[in-house]
């Protein structure tokens, strides 16, 4: 993890890896929503949108934008299932990339 003092978000985004931040967050999201007992129609649609975000020919948004626009839902998911590490990754993504 980068030292938070060494990032320059509002100047250059130097020392910030938003792709890696997104990937870490997605790992935590999928660890929960891939469990049929923890998913719902919203998260099933979210999965479809993530797949579409990976296809540059049909996407409406990219993965980072999708994550940034759903932070409240992601926070609720992590809170509901006690994923403290996921909440840390969410905060980092919000602070550095959104």
C-alpha cells in the first residue's frame, strides 16, 4: 500500500494505482455477492455491468466509474456482512480515485 502522504491526487495522481485499488475492492465485493445467500437482483445486475465495463466496444462506463458511483451500496454490503478489510479498500478508493 502506498503511504497516503506520498500520493498527489489533486495534482498528478502520481503514486496512485486506481486499477489495483479497483481490483482489490472487486475481490471483496465478489467474495460476498458470489454467495447465493448474500446476493440479490441489484448485485446480479452489478455483475452484468462489471462485465460490460470490461468490453470497450459496448461499455457505457468503466469499472472505476461503476465502483465510484455505487460506494453507498458497496459500503452497505460490507457493513451487512462485516467485511472490515473491504471497507478499508473502499475508503482508499474513494479518497484516491473517485
